[in-house]
C-alpha cells in the first residue's frame, strides 16, 4: 500500500565508497524528484525526472547520478562518497491533477 | 538560497491552543504548499493554496496567502500533542516544477 517507498532506510558507509538509493512509486505519476535534507533540516531539490527523462538538475556534483529505468522508479547513485554527503535523501512523485508531491520516508545516509 | 523563510523557527504551545506560523517567499509563485514532518519521518502534504486563492481550510488547518506581501500563514486550531512536528512551506513557480522549501517551524504541543 506504500505510495512512495525508498530503500534502504538507513545507510552507513565509508568515505570513498559508491552507494545507491532506490525509490519506487505505485501512484502512476509521471514525475519524480530527489531532495536532500541537511542537518539543519533545509530541504533542497536535486533532480527531477518526467517519464524517465531528466528535467531538473540543480547544481549537484556529478558524483550523483540519477537513473530512471521506468516511470515508477527513480534511483540515485552516488560515487566517491564524501563526509558532506551525509544527509537524509527524500524521493517524491507528483500528482499532475493536484500539483501535490508525495514524499517517501527518506533514506538517512551517514558517511564516516 | 531558500525561497521561503519561516517564522518562528520554533513554537511551543499548550494543548488546545492555536498555533500560527508564517512563511515568506521572494519570487512569484504558482502554488504554495504546507507539509508536516514528524521527527525522523518523511513529509506529509497538508494543504495546497494556489496563487489566485486567499484562504483555504482543511479540518483544523487554515492557510492564508497574501501574494502582495509574498507571505502565507498556517493556523492549527485546538492543537493536540500529535501536532508536534516540523512544518514546512514550499512554493513552485509553475505546475510540476520543483518545490522550494522554507527552513521550517518546529512546533511542540505540550499536554
């Protein structure tokens, strides 16, 4: 029944490693997003995809690469993790009929 | 930079009282939305108000929007302990566009 799901919920890793976070939505939405929430709770857009096509790419290091295998999935791959990447990452999808974004539960990434 | 700024940053009230928080933004918007985030959880959509609307209600929530002042307020009436959370405003410039969030207001409702 979960509308927007993310895995894993927690991710603890060493600096320099490569990791992926997966997101899936079962709402039939065309547009999906990745947001980053830092330690001060500020939320900032990273990427947006519409029907598997990238439409928003904020100033994010190219170590971050989103991938959308189909419109229900938007995964985030991060290369060469740095301490500053520690944050909570939220996936969201957009209801085109209501302009409302539905958020996943978040993935707390800790880079040691 | 954050599009929205919220005021106050933190709010502590007694259960049963009303809680009001404000959000200011800098550029023209299409919609303004309010979200709630419980500690360690994801964001839950509360209410959306369009740029041509001035007031909207949903249960115990009342949102106002003043586009001339580029500001919005969220009122929670008859607060409950379960309302303890962080509340964020978010704006978009066009339908389907990215959301730009404020810094949030942390609300503590004391029993």
